[in-house]
């Protein structure tokens, strides 16, 4: 899905995320969470953010934006940009109770 342009086709992929999923892994970030580029632009996906609110997984992992690694709360979901920045950063280890 990360090769699709934003819009209806990509939103259709996000709609396929099943209810009840505990761990979600995507390539890119949702809007405003781990999506800030060095030049200040926010490049996350609004549709993905909306679907995270629908599915509410325990944790959502992604990378892609190397310069905004970290963790953010989104309701009951832990949103984690776990990029390794071309293997220069250590891996991310997270305990999740399911």
C-alpha cells in the first residue's frame, strides 16, 4: 500500500484493516504522529489516522520518516515510529500485553 497515491485507492487499503487487530505495522505514519521531516513538513496520512481511530490497535509500528523517531499516545493506541535510520539507530523493543 505504501506505493499508492493518497486518496480513494489508499483509503480502500486502510479499510481492510480488521477490527480487533492488536498490532498494526505500516510503512508510513499517520498524520501528525512521527511524520515531521527535517524541513518541518508533516507528511503523515490523514486516512490512516482516521482508521487508527476506528480499529484502535494496542500498538501501531511504522518507520519511513527517519527524522521523527519516537512514541505518541492516540487514545488506547501506542503509536511508534521505530525507524532505524538506515541501521544507525538501535532497534525498538516494546512489550505489549494482548
